[in-house]
């Protein structure tokens, strides 16, 4: 029985106002504009040398270099996790995720068919930062970039190199891992052929929430497989609103709203209604299956 509803969240500018690296730049007095400019220039610079650099994860190289050189002294995985407590969530977060777990409470049909809600975060950012937030204990899985550690020039333990990366394209792999249940049973190969009925979370029971054009690959996979897509934009940001409106016009997203998850806002109500409608469909589908089985031909007596 596919009785699980999954809400899958991007992180930067979707759950938080801005980028998760902002507190790091503030503590180390790093010019964020200059840092990101250098990162954005890296693919072009290395292309001239015949080397390909992934623009989505080039920032990991820059952070590791700065840490190893001592300019981000002491920036270890444990310190990254501590930055989780400094993230600025959009209004209503993380309370929305906590409250969403009660959306299906009290309905006997949902209880009978054991309909559940799960939340996941899939980000191109630092997994350790996300693990340090108050969301970590509320979600069922986190995908993000992971780093190994080594000693810097002064012998301090710091991040040194990436060992697992998520970019805007490989986010789609995470969606299939959730779909097939690999996060619950790691022995399952993501590339294994699996019938729709064998998959732990049907795409039609998924909602993907993100902030814009960089999530087009994930939006496309969701739409192609019957999933639901939702985009948000920051309060008062007309440019961001136009971007998500364009995504809606291109049928990449189903709906969009301002990044405010407090009760009675558009985002709160839309996501809640989708969760409830999914739950109703799951129950009805199971009842229909039972009705068919109950009407199976029998021997005449």
C-alpha cells in the first residue's frame, strides 16, 4: 500500500530567508558578493585550462581552499553544524512542519489505512548546516553536500574536500531515492527496475517546494511522474515573483505563493489542502481495491 505523503523541500530561499552561508561570511568578515563572484567565475577559468567544474558545487572547492589556507580558521563539520542555529527561517517555519503532522489526526479513515506524512530536505548546500537546525529532528531525511576534514596550515581540523555532492540535476536522483525507499532500505539500488506498486512513495503523493529556476530539473521530474510542484518567492521581491510566475506559465509548477508559512497564508493553506486531498485519494483507492476483491467471482452453491 502506497500510503505515504512526502513533502520535499529545497533549503536556501525556500525554508530560510537568504543563503545558509551568510552567517559564515559574517563571522569571518568575508565579502559575500566577492566570494560568489569568484565562485561563479571558476567554471570559465578552468574551462580555459580544459577542466570542467560544476557551477552548482564550485563553492565547495572555494570553501575548502579558504579553510585549508587558514582564512576560514577552524571551519570544521562541527562548526558548520553550529551555524544551523543561526539560520533565519521564513515566517511560520519550522512550526509548519511540526504542525503538518497533525493535519491527518482524528480522521478514522486515515488511521485505518495508516496514511502518513513525511518531510525531506534536498539541498545543494552544506548537509551539516541543515542537520544543525531545529528542522533536523522534524524531517525524515536530508540530502546535501558532505565534506571530509583535514588539518589546516596551523594543524586545526577543517573541511578539506567534498565526498558527496548534490547539484541541481542530481536532486532528481534524491527524488527517485525517496520514491523507491532507498533512504529507508539503503541496500536497494536506485537504478533497479521497480514497478509502480513496489515503490515506497508514489510520485503522485509527493509535493516538491522550491524557490525558482535552478530547480527546473526537479520540477520537470516531478511533473513528468505525476507529482505536485509549488514555488515560493520572498515578500516584496517582484523579480522573484515574476520568475515563479514564468515557471507557472511554462507549466513547471502548479502554484506559487509568498514565502510565509504561517497559518491562513496562501502557502500554508495550499500545502495543507494538497496533503488532505492526497490522503483522501489514498483512502478511496484502497477502498476501491477492497471492493473489487470483495466482488471476485465465486463458485455457485
